């Protein structure tokens, strides 16, 4: 009785009583009799515990029994206030308690890697993870009315025998044909007119630690066991989850079908910051808008390659890393690398993946994009599997050597790069549905890939009569190459630089954990992780000067890069790529405004990429325009600044010559 009084006080104070009365009014206005009247009650465990610790403990550790006490309170309220005229018995009321949170204690966290796992406690647990598979929405029985077949039995009429779904129960536990009357032991028969149906969706979730296992390189060498678990989303929760997203859930575990009756809430990200070493470096290079990112690229990934090598590729990687976001219609920056040294490039890309929470190395044996299969829980419905590209949402999906994929996979990849969506077809006959379905899944990730030019050259006959600066990429479809934001030709370092690479590889083989360079000690991998997480969340805006420079170059390039048959060879996505590159360089420089200097770097990177695809243009950039020479000291940084200023001036002349309609402010000095 005391618990009932506390429940009434809590519902009154929390606004739950007002919501309950409103729900009752909707049932009453419908003038229809139901076998079960379902009510969802939100519970704040902290507030309940303050009112009565015994009740708070009861709700947390015996939620099914606690729901029965709420049931009696609600029935009494309905009868006292005459809220639902059609209601006859207390058994017709179904109460679902939804806690807003659980105490932040280890005993309330469900971990499938911790033993023993108590499946029989039937109390609330909290868990979190990533959705890796989703089934279609099907129906289940919320409640049903049964009547005794013996006409003289009191249970042959009215609402005395009500079956209600309980968390973790199967459909057969609610409705089947072998129930018997508890009064006379005669068979019970369901009154089908009063069956109440609800929506049900089966979802598979896995611990976020799986992302570490899917990376090609990891600093954390610890071993752990990861197992997927099944969730049942019912009624108002159906279709509330998105495949690939990270969620925190509260539910009751059950051994039956390994299911969870659950409540979901979206995870809140923790704040990130920039290390003191990076702040100091930013202050040292503040005299130029180009120096900070140059030094970043020069010393980046010194655990994998020596400082000063692969600078253009490392800058492109950093730009792609900071241009990652989980929002739709965001700016993407995909990388395709042509290389004669795939082993080193593969190590570099694997290392870079680990700097993001969602860096996924795609295993060749599985699908890149979502696929459909039959649900393994016996329902026969379709289940959509997430696969690599969806798991990499808001991060990087590294798909390895592009030349190893078949034509149909490359065509699908090209379609996704163009639209950032993929469609999963679900044949109705195969999965027990009346009609076929098509589910569109958003793909919000950057793609990285490479092509081994040495091995690929053996698989096909190379073309002849290339334009100046152009390279043979005929093994990959032209439209697919255009789909990638940047094409980078990373030649094996020259003889002058190959010796450091060889020495680095040998030393790392002998002492894998050794810090070979001072830069590795000053700027650790963890520092780069924190830096990138901070930079990627910066909101940047284009300045009018940068926008004019980008538009001017784009229009001029469309005019000079054209042929008589196909028109302009510049893809329609080139303008988006330019803007994405410029924004990424501003983020990497820790600025919130895109300057002309950012646009210059964007133009040089894209022009270099276009030269590899289509040959040189009147702009005529050098083969390695962003890093024309080795950076060894402050003088070399000063020389690079002078060189980039000359490139900027050359770009302005190019725009004025081939896109005269664009107004560009020029500095005569």
C-alpha cells in the first residue's frame, strides 16, 4: 500500500499522471473495446529513490513485479475517475516502465565479454554499441483475450483470461492453442476479434570495440572478446534506429532468443582538445598560412615512414581525416593512390585509420555495402547487414587495392561515390512479404584505395600517345577515377630518399616499439588523434576571396580542359572537391575561415590530380606542386612560401586569361 501511495505521488509530481489521463481519453474516445490497454510510463530512478528507496530498488531490480504495482494503481485511477468506460478487469492493463537512466555503476552495465552473465535476473541493464544489422518491421501480439470452451464456466465470457506479452517472451508464450482454464481445466479458445497487434523490429548491435578489431593497425595490443547481441525494438521504438549509428540502450536481457526489450537514447560525444606541443607549433608558424600544415604533413606518421617522405600523400590523408562528419550532405574527400610501392602505402593508410573512432579496413572476403539475408531468429523476414561502408559512418572506409575488385563491385562503388547512397532490394516472395521492397541506406564515409601500377600494368595492354603529365589509369573505369576526390601518384622515393625508408623499415623490424625520431616523441599518435578530433569538428566558412578564386579556377579549367567530342573533361563534382579541399586545409590550420591561401593549396592538389588523369593544362603545375622540395629547416619553409606565392600569382593570371568574367583582387606588389 505504501508503494502504491508513492507511485501516485511520483506520477502527480512528474507529469506522468497528466499523460496517463490523456492516454486514457484517447482510448475512451475510440469507443472500441480492447483486450489490452497499453501504457508507457517514464521513470526517473533518482526521483523515485528520493521519494521511497524501497520502491526505487524494486523498480531497478524487479521491474516486471514493479510494473504490476503500477498496474493496480492505474486500474484504480481509471475506475475511480471513470477514464475508460470499456475497461472491465485489471488484467487488461499492460504497463511498460521506461527508465530515463540507470545508476552509473558497473553492476548495471551489460557486457557479453564478462562472466558470468545473469540472464535470469530480468532487471534493467545498460549497454551501448553500433547497429550492424536491421530486420524489417513485422507484427507481434501485444495481448489477446481467451474464453473457456465450457459454456457454464464463469471464464467463458468477459475479460478474465488475458494473455499479455512480457519482455523476452516469444510469440508462442502469448498466443497458442493448448492453454487451459485455471478454473475448470477446459481448453481455452482465443477470441480473435480482440487480439491487439504491435510493431516489432529485430536489430543486431555490437560493442564499439569492434572498430579497433576492424582497423588494419592498432596501438592497443590488448586482447578482448566481442560478441554481437540481439535487440527487439517494439511499437514506438520500431524504425527509430539507423544502421551504422552508435546508441546507448536500457533493457531487460533474456535468454530466449538472446533478446532485449529496450529503450534507446543517442550517445553524447565527449569534448576533444589540442595538445600543448601542437599549440606551440602553431604559434611558431603563425607568420605564414602554409607552414603549420606543411610541418604537420612532414612529421606525420613517423612511426611508419621517415619524416620528410610521402609529404603530398600525408597531407592528403590529413585533409581527408579532418573532412569526416556523421551529418548528411557534408563535404567528402576520397583518395585514390597510384603507387609502385603498395606495402609502404598500405602501412601508412592502416596507421592513419586508427586516428579516427570510425576507421574501417574492409576485409576482401565480405561486402563493402549493405546486403540482405534471412533473419536467423526464425521469423523468416529480411535482415539488412551493415557491412564496412556503414560501420565507417563519419570516418574512413579503406578498401585496399582497387584493381582486385570485379566489374560489378566497381560499378556499385562508382554509384555510391556519386550519390552517397545505396539501395538494398528485398524480394517479397523470398522473405514472406506481399510486395518487393527497396531500402535506401545513406553512406556517410570517405573512401581510401590504391592501385599497384606495377602489378596492374601486367594485367592489360598499356595505352600509347599519352599527353604530357598524363599516366595510364585505363585499368580503372574513367568515371570511377573521377568519383574519387583526389588521384595521387606516389612514386617510390628517389634514390636520395629511399635509403631513409630502407633504414626505417629495418630498424622497425628489429625494434618495433622504438621511437626512431624526435618528432615521434614530441608529437605522439595520441596527440594526432586528439588534434584530428578537434579539427574535424570546427565549423568553417568560405571567405569571398577564396570563393572567387575557386570559382575562377573552376570555370577557367572547364574551358581549357575540353575536347571536341565529349566537351569539358572536368567532372561536375570538381567544384565540390575544390571547396572540400579548401575547407579541410582551413580546419587543419585550426581556422574557421577559408582564406585564399587555403584555396591555393586546394587548386594545386586538384590540378595535380587532373594532370594525372587528362594531361597538363596551360596552368602547368609542377609534378609535386605542394611540396616541390625537401623541408629541412626554416629556410626551406621560407623558400616554399615564396614558391607558393608565385603559384598564387600564376593562378591569378590563368584565371584572368581563361575566365575573364570573374573579378579577382590582385596585389600588384
